[in-house]
C-alpha cells in the first residue's frame, strides 16, 4: 500500500533513491536533486544541478555524491542540501547510470564512455590498483573472474 507520493518533481526519476537520516534522497531528470521526508513525503530541500540526473547517488558520513548528464559531479550536505563541492566539467558523454563509489577520501564515478579503453577521457583501466587501495587499506575479495588487467 502506498504511504506517500510526490508531484514536486518536474520530470520522471531514473535514479535509485538513497534513504538515510529519515529522508529519501533522489536525483531527477528535471535537473534537481531532492530530499523528501521518508515518513510523510514532504519536500525538505532541493538542489539545482547542471543537467538532468539519471545517476544514482552515494551517501557517506552525511554527504551525498552524484553526477549529472552535463558531466559534473556534486557533493551535497545531506542535512540542508548545500553544496560542499562541484567538480570541473569532466570528459565523456554524461553520467547516465551506475553510481559513485566512496573509497576513503576518493569518490569514483564511472561514466558512459570514460571507463573503457580507447574511448577518450580518463580510463579506469589506467588506474593503478595502489591508487585505489594504498598500503594499509583493506582489500576485499573479488566476487567474479578477472582478466590480465584485474
């Protein structure tokens, strides 16, 4: 049974919501990132990004991280929606799916064409594993097969 719904957004949602701090956080194709009260559904705050948001967010320690289709990555304070930082415009064809991954002080944001070899822009294949897991960092077991590049 439906608990609540919203008509506050100006377009449909493609992203998955993040539920934390008693709120539902979600980006929208209308270019806004929204925070709704998880119990009653009321709008708590909204933040206008550079473009439509189809990229699900990551949450870590009170900060929300997401990217928009105009190639900017945003970090927002989950409490009030105020920007903490915004990246420079990144290369690629926008952020259309997946979600950021927070690993210590790093935020990894896989894009549409900047994750495969030979397609321009920074490549995840070019990252040194030591950059992702510096000495002393916890390493996790692989959950699937790996090729010669890891």
